[in-house]
């Protein structure tokens, strides 16, 4: 059975449709109280490295290269375990991967959803 993975902004109160709401940012979203996020999990270990995040700067023109570099990072031991746990969750129930990024289409959540589906 193919995993059901969607992406959304953590600031939006989007239900996970009987699944889990998982934040995939390394840094806690600015101005958001933890209880207001209604998260089931914070998977910060699966987020891009600070170096990659800084290089990317959410520039859509760099997205293809960001996707390639981030995918390589997900194979590194420190992230591979966290990604494996996310994969197991995705096979068990629907996931809503959340990020603070305004541009969902060009975010790490989009890369993760693609790799999990």
C-alpha cells in the first residue's frame, strides 16, 4: 500500500485526516506556541543541515540542486535513521509533514513527501 503523505504549513490548522502531524524543520517556528501546533511529532533530525539550509535560502532557482543535496544528506547515518522512522510512520498511517516555509512546493517537506511516496 502506497503511503499517504501530504505537506502543509505548521501555522495552518490543517487536520492530518486520522494520521499524524509531523514538523520537519530543525528550528522551532517563530511565534508559534508548542501547544498551538498540535503536533504528534517533531522530526528535527530529518531536517536539512544548517549549511545546506543556509546555502539554499529558499531560492526556487536552486531547488533542483537542493533536492539532490538534501537527498544525499538523508542517506548519511545521522539522518538515515530519522528518515527510516518517518518512512515507518508513513507506512502505518497518513502523514502531514509540516514546515514554516511559505513556499511549500520548494521546501524540504516537499522533498520528504516525494521520497516517502
